[in-house]
C-alpha cells in the first residue's frame, strides 16, 4: 500500500539495482540485489533489456542474460538468469549482494532462501534480444557464433531457448535458422512471431514469410500482475 514506483536498473557490468521511488522510507534510496560479476576478462556483459513477471510464488521475477551484441561474433562464456526479489513489493536494504552462489542451476528449482536460477550457455552462445515471459515460460533468443574463427562474415546459428520461469528447466530448444533473432512477440491465438536476419530452418516447426517466423507458444495464459504500459529504446 504505497504510492509511487519501484525501479529495477540493470547495468552493463551485471548489477541489478533496486531504487525506491515510493512515499515509504527514503526517496531515491538504492540497493544492489544481484551481481552477475561481469568484467573485461569474462566479457559477460548485459546488453539486452530484462523482462519481468509475478510468478505463482507471488515474488517479482526478473529474467535476463549476457552477451556482447555489439561484437556479435566474439566468444565468451555467457549465462541466462531468473532472479526474484523476495522483498517485493517492499523496499529493504540488501546487506549481502546476491551472486550465482545464492542460486540453483537451471532445472533444479530454487529453494525459498535462494534468489533464483542461472545456467551457463555452451558453445559461446549469447542472448541477442530481450527475453519474453508468457505465463510459466520465458523465451530467450540465442545466437551461437560459428566455430570457424577465420571468416568473420560467416553466419552463426539462431536458437530459441524456452525455459520454465520458476526453475529454469528447458521446455524447448530449437534452431530456427542462421543469423540473429529479434525479441519474441506474443500474437493472438497463442502464436509467437520472431524476426530473423538470416535464412530460416525449414525443419524448425516455425512457418516463415520473408524474415518473419511464426510458431506455437508453449506457455500458459499470462500471469496477471505485470502490465507494460509503454516502452522506448534509444
């Protein structure tokens, strides 16, 4: 029961900061909920906007991943994350910043005391567009750089990695073609629409027209509680 907003800010170096903009407590007070521990050595940076939902446990969950989309062919050991704010909707100062050591490995549901789940992506895969939550699943658009390093113009693989929102278990993992995927858009009749920069895979189960792919959604009805009223990206 407060007036105002709670802001969750993600920076390039992997920190998730919560900012109090409510009429309770101290205005503009901030606290770091989670640290992905990104640095120049691991190059595990956050480039894409996260998505959020309120799961059946009534916690606010934040979904994001790492991957340098400015240098699309660069290789690094990237990760996907599902992190919850256990204090939501209240603002509380976090004394010990969370890391993957406070999370379960994807596929193993986190306990009440853990912050969520994470997974190490193999083969230098990276997140190339914002995740999309649909009820109990999250869609992560993934790019896998080509293994040959002597041809920078060679297209890599475009994959759609669908995870369970609460535990991170893989619901589906499909190669949709070559090139880079856009963010997944939820369409009527429980359909997904995705853009692809390269050539579509005819055996992916998705229909393609030009550079648009259409396929069946896997998630249940969208969980109520989060509504995006507007957005912009510079």
